[in-house]
């Protein structure tokens, strides 16, 4: 009998170690600095009232929030060198800035199914100065009342921002030097009411060759701003852009060359529906609904009306 018990215990031990090896998950239950590659999983809500939540200082790191919340006074998730490839998903981040990227080496960051609540003025949802590509999918960024944070400030070649919801704060998506990227299916609403100047729903400056389609931007200072070349701006809804202060209230503003603006619904805005600026005349627009914009349907230098627009 004793021998049987020993054999059974040994078998249980082997099974247990096998499960751990197969899953390969490393538990996190307190503020932590990650210095080794691996798949890390939160086992409880954690909080740091004096600094950052999780610091990532390693490559090939997956941080599974496992439905839990990390709250921190400053940066909730802080990614620095030598991080090159990271994924964060499935949970909630509350703090001054949800995810901040200082890494100069980062090649890829994926953020999926994360709710981020910037809760202090001047912070943000996701802020990245890295040159690598950023993929943000199915996230919610909810700024608390009176917060003047920006939801996403990033750029990079091939970055994708898909099916996210952004409510409140100052600027929605502020993207620079985006090349061959996608900004698709996002909802940006109720932004800019506490911010000085022209807050933007979606802004892309530099780069080019991007798809900006099927987004909904409403109830803010300025709609969609495109300051680059060769982009497709299609199927977006921009409405109730009422503007606070000068240089605001427009639906879609385009500068740069060879941009195509088509099938957008741009209605009920205080300034112009589609506005071309900067003296560029090689852009085209077609099949847009452009009624009810107080400043006019199409403004600025003459670009190519390819037909089908409802004015």
C-alpha cells in the first residue's frame, strides 16, 4: 500500500510539472520588473500608489492581464530597452498613462482587448516613441471627466489601429510618420471639451499609403486630419463636430498629394465638410455625403471632383 501511494504521488508530481511546462506561464501578483522572456499572467488585481505598475525590460514578452486590473500612480505598463517584441491583452489599466514605450529597439507591440483609464491630467492611453509597428485592437480608452489626456500617440511603419473605442480626453488617435498602416473601425467621441485649441479625433501627419476607413468620429473639436500622401480615406462617419476655438469644427481636412476621399458621411459639422489645405490639388473625392455642414460641403483649393458627391 505504501509503495502504491508513493508511486501515485510521483505520478501526480510529473503531471503537475507537465502542465506548468505546457502552459509556460509565470504568475505576477505585485508590481514587477520583467527582465526575462516569457508568458506572464496576472493572478490578482495589483496596485502601486507610488510609481509604475509593470516594467518590461526584456524581449518576447506576453503580459496576460487575465481579466484583472493594474493601477499605478504613474505609468501602468512601462516598456523600455531591450524590449523588441511584446503583447499585452485581456484586462484593465488605470493610471496617469496606461502603456508608455521608451524602448528604442521595439519592433512590435500588440495590445488587444484592454480597457485603459487615464485618470490624471496630461497622461494618456498608449504613448509610444518607438519606431516599430504598433497593433492596437478591440481596446477601450476612457478618460475620466476633466482629464486632458490623449488616447493614442504613436506612429511607425505598418501600425494598425482596429475596432477601438475612445471616449473623452483631448485627442483621439495622434499618429505620425505612419506608413502602410490601417486605422479602421474605430469610434472616437466626446473629446476636446476641456482642452485648449483644436483637439483632433484622428490625425495622421507624415508617412503615407495608409487606409483610414469605417471610423466614426463625433462630438468633438475637429474630425479627421490627414497630412500625408497617397492615403485612402473611405467609409468614415464624421458628425456633430462643433469646434472650440479657432481652426476647428471641420469634418475631414486633407493636405498632401494623391489622397482619395470616398464614400464618407460628413454631416452636421460647424465648419467645412471636406477641406483641402496647403495648396495641394492632386487629391480626389467621390461618392461622399456632405450635407448640413455650416462652413460648406467642400472648401479650399480645387481638387478633382470624381463625381457622385451629395452636396
